C-alpha cells in the first residue's frame, strides 16, 4: 500500500472532531484504577506510571490509525476494507481488532474480580 504523506496536508482536520468520543473512550480508566492500584501494591508513583503508559499506548495507536487512514485513502473509502483486502496488512489488522476486544474484556474482568474480592472482604469483617 503506497502511503502518500501529501494527503495529510490537504485533509479537513476539522472533521477530526468526530473521533473525539473514540479517543476519550480509549483513555477511560475509571473501572480499572482500583485494579491497577492493587496490582502495583497501591504505590502512588507506580499507579501514575501504569496509568500514563496505559493511556499513551492506545492514544498512540489511535493517532497512528488516523494517520494511516488519512495517508492511504481517498475520501469515502473505508480504511478497514482496504487493510483487510491487502495480504500484507490483513493479519495485523485482524490482530489489532482482536487485541482491542481482548484488552477491553480483560480490563473489565479484572475490575469485576477486584470489586468482588473487596466486597467479600468487607462482608467477612
């Protein structure tokens, strides 16, 4: 797939406002903060580092995905269709999609397990 960086200069960045909800959703950690805190033994410095790195990774992926879509395609073309149609990018695209679902599910399961454990401890007191 040829990447044309010149397409980034002539695109309408005002349309990027539509992706703000997606970006904000990627950065939501409300349900996982207690779990992350437990995993790093409630050390405030380690919690901040874990949440910062955990926020930067999906943010960088979102920026890379948006740049890739803008640089590869003409307006009106779905980037996922293009990436899945190419034999060199189909597998990485599928892995990215699977890992997005898996990490969301894993974060939710860990948060629920952590909440259930805390509830049982309180009930035993």
